[in-house]
């Protein structure tokens, strides 16, 4: 069984001349109930693996106050559960 998740992100910015610029990003992801896990080593190129490692280091810091780590883990667990 697979499920599709769609997200729309609207970004509104103002240029230097005062013009309002609106951008809409559409993302569609298909989630599979397969037991296979995402493996960056198998699925990503070198640049993508470096980006994933940087994001992981930022979102799951090794040296931070325990209260921050607890809040980050709870937030990520909540987001991943949606």
C-alpha cells in the first residue's frame, strides 16, 4: 500500500524596488509501506549525501543542552509521524 502526500509552500518576498514576488512550490511524495529504509549511500549522489549529513548534524547535534536535544527529537518525531 502506498500513500501520496502533497505539500504547497508559498513564499512571499519583496524585491529592492518594492515589488512583491510570490513563489509557490509544490511537492508530491509517495510513501510506500515497504519495510525498506531510505539509504543515502545507495540512493544519493555525493552532493546529496553531504547535504543530508549537514542537515543531520544541525538537527541532531552531538553537543547541546539536553533540553534542546529533547525538544529537537520530539519535534522531529512528531513531524516524521505525520
